[in-house]
C-alpha cells in the first residue's frame, strides 16, 4: 500500500498512495518507486511534504510526524481567497468517539459512542477558520501548488498560484513581525 524507493541500497518509505508524507520534492529528484514510476514526474499526482524550515535537517524517509501541518499565524475568514468554503469540499460530517461513563467500572474495557458532527465551514457557520499548510504538488505546467487542510474537518484542497500569493500577502500584512520561521515559509510558499 505504501510507496517505496531504493536509496543508497536501502528500501525507504516515501509515503502512502499519492501522499508522500516522508518526502520533500527537493529530495525526490531522480527517485523511482519500486513500481518503476519517477517520483518527480508532474503527471504522477504525488503530493510532497511541505518543506517546513524547521525540518531542513531531516533526511528522506525520516520525518517523524507523517501528517504534519502548520497553521497560518492568524484565523482566516470565509472571504479570504485561499479559503475554500464550498460545502462539497469539506467533510459533511466528522465522527467523534465520545467515552461513555455511567458510574460502573468496566475494567480495561472502554465503551464509546460515535457522534456525527457537521464541519462548521461546510455549514457556513464559522467566521474564524483555521487553515493548515501541509503539502506541495508538482503540476503539469511545472508550478508547485500549495496544499492546505481545513483545521476543523481535515479536508484538503489545492491553492491556485493567485490564491497562494493572496495568502502570502495576508501573512505579511496581518503578522506585524515575522519570525525567521515564517520569513522562510513565505519564500517557500511563493510560486
């Protein structure tokens, strides 16, 4: 089920399906999966780990948090260009496991009830939306698209170059003093 490549005579896990959680695009140049597919081929559809500046020292295949995302340093609004508020782009429901307690001891067993909750973005019920930067995808025309995730339901969507530029302009405008981390993030976000 995973994507693997041979690197320095060792088998290295790159990710799962099209999500190369353990591989940045800069690390994928020239890599070929065990299935014979070029990893850096724009038509492959692979989504690469975003090159977060604090992970520059980490080797291919060794990233500890496979699903890492970094929240924008401010809450986004539904009218922001990079926020996708189309209901069909968000999970219509989230399933939460809530422990059940009724005063009885169950030993080591825990009983849960699954509760269905709608994503507030999909319902149009929220003004402050957490948006996480998670991945990049090499597009057929050669540009790198930024992939972001809804901080509520986890749905992912790809930004256009114009949406990415708008997000970068907002980071610069809304964050009075950029940390070194965010200054580097801006350089890596701009198409």
